C-alpha cells in the first residue's frame, strides 16, 4: 500500500500532545456510480474480509435457497454475520444446519474463542474447547454448504476457489461491483474461505446496488431485498448486542446496513432516500488494521472504524443529533480515561468531506 493513498482520519491526544494518528481511505458512491465523497485514494485496493458476506450469500438466495430449505430471516442474517458466538447465535447456526441436513463437522472454518462476554466466561471457566460453530463465520460456511448441497455439488471441496459455488460467488461480486472476475484478487480469509480484494470505489458501488437494486435483473433485485431485509430485521445476528454494526443498524430502523471486516475494513449501505434519491454505499479501509481490544466488561472494541463511520454519516446528514447521541459510546469524539478513571485525553476525527463543516441536520431521514 502506498503511503500517499491514505489520509489522517482519527487522532488520539494525551494532554496537549497528539500521541497517535490513524490513516486510511474511504469513498461514498451511489447506485448509479456517482462518487459523492472520498478521503485518500478511492481506488485503493483492499480485501473486503467479512464485509463480503452479504455478497457471498447473494447467489444462494438468488437460486432459491431460502425456499428450498425453508429458511428464516434469522438464518439468512447469520449467514451474513460476524457473530459473537452468543448462545443465541449458536442455536441459530445449529438450527440452520439441521434444516440443510449437515453438521458442524462439515464446516472447514476452524474454531476460535467467542466474542460474546458471557459465552467467553463460560468457555474459559468450564475449560470448553470451541468447535467450528464458534467461528464467527460459521453462518457463512453453513450457507456455502447449503448452496452446494442444493445443487448436488461436492461438500468436501466447498472452499476450493475452483468449486462451482466459489466461482459463482466471485462472478456475482464482479457483476455487483462493475468489474470482471479477473480484476478481483483472491486471498484466503481467516476462516479458510476465498476472499476478495478490489478498489474501494467498486466495493462501495456494490454496496449501493445491494441497497438499491432497481436497475438489476428481477431475480437479483429480489435477492438483494431479501438479504438487506434480513440484516435490518435481525441486526443482533449480524454481530451482537453492544457491537457497533448491531447498534448502528438498530438506530437505522431498516434504512441502513453495516458490515465490518477484519484489518480495519467496513462497509455501510444506505437505502434510497436517506441522503440521495438512490442507494448509497460507503467503503472504508483503515491502514493499520484497527486492531480490536476488549474493554473491562470483555466487549470487543475497535478504536477507529466506528468513530470514522459515525463522523462520515454525520457529515453526510444521514444521522441527526438524537441518533448520534445514542451511539456516543462509539464516537465520533471520545473522552479517554485510564484504569483509575482519570481523564487523560481524547480521540476525534480530523477530516472533512466538504470544503466547509456540515452541521447536524434538523431531522434525519432514518
């Protein structure tokens, strides 16, 4: 990555000294391809990581997977999720697998510790070894296996880039982003599935079209509506209560979707009418990866992405002051305290999407 592709996004100040600066790139695009705003290089290539999950589900939904297996909106939401492995998440994933006729032994994602504080304490105190369903990508892998089984395709090789399911996922993402499959780079994700790297502009365009598929063929448009409805109806499945994506979608009231990815990636989609007559996509890459930590209650926390996204939505006029206040724990500006509770500094965004400051709207379209 070139240093000149990124610009300062967020500063941390201790006392009177700026101690840390986080840089990145971001672009805002509507469903017609018009670039509304950008920071840094809007064509910076980055891996989508888990932000790709709604697009990885799209061909399965378009082919009639939900009807074939009698799936619920919760099932579809967990397939788009980076879930926190709460008890409810595990229940939904297991029920999804039962409908498909597979087990977690078929998943090739590998296990990891839960993000959910309650489940993490339970696992550690009882010395439980996590299983594949604990992986926050287990819903996605269940959907990939369901897609393969529905079409009578091999299950054991479902993660191979040459598997028909994986080829379909790549082709679908390429169509949504106005690229050819050859223009999308492939890497292996943390869950062992193929993942995609492409310019931020094209990622934001795909997100805008997912939220506003009016110009897409009818089966694809219907599938897009099915996925965005599942995500907005069940934001607690997408991550978990208290996590940024979940809380942002709650206050979005069906007009906004959000999906984080590892290494500082984030996408947000706005449905038509929120800030533009068309749907709008936002794609963000934080250059340093925005490594998550846990707070004193064991909740996972990211320093940069939530604060930057909230400031972008504020400047675009997508969120009013009331809704911003409901998310103030995430930013945009935060007071920093040490372990004794003393105020020792603050963090704040340092960018403007326009040549002059944008005030809070009197009311929000959300």
